[in-house]
C-alpha cells in the first residue's frame, strides 16, 4: 500500500506546483469579519486583499469587490454573525454576503470608514477593478487608482493584469506602470532589469523616471546600478532629443502647408493684378464655414456617410469661395485696377463686411466639427514623436493642391493666359487676350484656393468669424519672400517661414518668433527685392 499512497501524494504535490499562481482561495468568512470589524481590522482585510490579489481566483476577487463596494457606499450591514449586502443605505433587510439568503438588518450595525481605512479600501477596489473589470474603461479606472497607490501594490498584481489584458493601449499602460514600480524594488537585479526595460521604450516620462533615480542612495553606493542608470539615461535622452527634433520638423511642415495654401491664391492674385487682397483671410474663413455646411447637410440627410463630409467639402468650398471672389472682382475690383491703395482699402472693406455678415447670420462661437477617423488620433513613431492624422491630412492636401495648381498654370489654356497677362498685360491685350475675363477667372481661382485652405484648417484650428485675420500677414510675407506671382517661390517661402516660426517659438515665444521672422525677411529683401524666385516680366 505504501507505493500507491506515495504515488498519490506525489501526484497531488505536482498538481499544486503546476497550478496557476492565483489558485489560493480567499477566506471569505474572515474577510467579511475584517470589514465588519474596527478600523485596524478593516485596514488589515483591505491590505491583505491587495497583497494576495495576484494569487486569488476571479470568483474570490469578485466577492471581495462586492463587499468593498458596499462598505464604501455604506451598504454593508454587520449583524453579530456575518455581513449583509443592502440594496441601499439604511435598508430594512439585505442578502447574506456568504449564503445570499435574505435576512433582516434591523439589529445590524453599519461600519464607518475613517481616512486611513478609506484609502486602503480604495486601493483594494482599484486592484479588484484592474483584475476583474468587465471592460477596458473599468479596468483603466482601476489602473488609475493603483497608479496613485503603487507603493502598496505588489508586482504580482501588475504582472497578472498585464498577462490577462487584451486591450493594447491598456496593456501598454500597465506595462509602463509595472516598469515604474520595478524601479523602486528592493531587489537590485530587478531594478537594473527595469532600467533596461524603461530605456527600451524611450519617452519624456521615461527620462523623468530615470533622472529621478540619480538621487537614490543606490546610485552612489552600487557601481552596477550607477552604470546601468547612466547607460539607460543616455540612451533615452538621445532618443527623446531625436523625437523632439522630428516633432519640430513635422509641426513646421504642417504649418508651412497651411501657410502655402493660404498664400497660393494670394500669389496668383497679387502677381497677376497687383492687388493686395486683404480679404484673402476671410475667404479662408468662408471655406471653413462651407465645410461646416457640408457637414451639417451630411448629418441631416446622410448620417451614415458623415465621415466622408470632409472629402465632399473640397469641391463645395472651392466652388463657393471662387464664386464669391468672382463677384467681388466683378462688382468692386474691376473698377480699381492700377490704383493699388484704393484696391487695398476696398478689399479691407470686403473683409470687414464678410466677417460681420458671418457674425450676424451664424454667430461668433467656434464651430464644432465631427472628426472623421482618417483625421483623428495618430501613431507614435519614435520616442514622443507622434504622427497625427489631422496634420498629415493638411500636408497631403497641400501637396495635392500644389500639383493641381501647377497643372492648371502650366498645362491649360487658362494657365497660359494667366502667365501671359502676368508677364505683359498690355501686349497680351494687343494680341487679343480678354484680360478682364482672365482677371476675373484668376481672382476666382485664387479665392478658391483660399477656400481649400479653409477645408484643411477645419481639423486643426478653431473655426470662427475672426479666424482669417491671423493668416493675411503671414500669407503676404510668404508671397513677397517667394517672389510675386511665383508658385514655387511661395512653396519654398512657406517652408522657410513655417519652419522658422516652429523653431523659434519654443525658445522666444510666439510674438518674438513673428518679429524675428519679419526682420529676417526685411533684411533678405534689402539684398534681393524681387524675392527668391522672380517671375519674368517684360516692360
């Protein structure tokens, strides 16, 4: 009989060794008694659950979470022989926490939590929510609680939560918190491993965590720890610097794209007719409002296709604003050619009229746009550098606008006529070109390009009646710097001005950046008054 008995005992021991780590059951009776006890017992029960949370079955965690929630919400009643869960505070009867039987609660007392007990109970509830939450939102709320009390939560809880988590974003957050907790571990080997793990995912937060460890006594006392920390911090700092540089370049490129789209139409108008169109910013605003109108039309008549409203708004905004530009040219500007000061004042009056018209008809509030999936969010690329879809949309849209505008100017009869009139208006008229009609169409084209800039701005900037005033000065600087009438010059100047603004702003502030860029343009124009790319003209 000895051999069979030994075999049975060996099998049982192997079963215990290979069972999952959380197969240790919770003493439910004792846990309920602790929560119904005095303050010290409540703290003991809550802290014991936190320490054992990584090893408990889900059923026990769910049971404990119900009791803890009832205690925090004053729905726990404690008779002499157990604990009752009430439907509401002060109810006459409740369900026995252990058996589920309905029992009277008239003679039961309601335990009260002090500040220390409440903190312990909140931590325990956070652990339960993190491990048993039904959805990512509930588990994320539990993670937030655990993060605030990370010093009291064992690593086994985070390891179990990370292994069981299916949501990628939440899993990454748990991993980051586990790494941060391991940095404070009393085990030197684990701390060094945590430093390597943190350095493998560089970010500004990781750099701050590692920098804080330089004040740790182990940094001076343990050469291995100091070497690992210095190497990890050096790696993270380099990666963060590269990521910040990429972010500056990306933001500068997106800002330059907006500047180019705002200035492209102005370059055509100013280069062809010599008119400084101070209403160009308001044409951008009209393009944004036309986009809003398309969105509301989709919301009302085709809600299932709402994500496509931004694409549908492109031809609508271009056509609507181009039509407004043609009307302005026909009614006002055609009488003011070769009178630059008068045309300047006239376009300023048009800008004031458009702003106040929108304020009266639509209102002064910022418009609320639905962000389609293709312009929402982004993807982390390196360190803290994130490629946001809304800025990428603006960059791609500006590139497409540049290509189409060049095709119009270089490959169409209208473009040939515009270039001819730009070079020599009088000779073009002598050759039979209808210069007035070309002026009107060119003004419509330039205005329509401003409307397209309004479409690109909707996912990035606040849309309101005064939004256009911030672009007219920058647009005019870009046009003059690039060379009046040169689309390629406008592109190069927009890249330069946009990049310079983004580089200088973090150092000197937005206002100083504008001043420095303006002074630089003035100094450049002193040496080269025609700009970067002068358009050939015959006089």
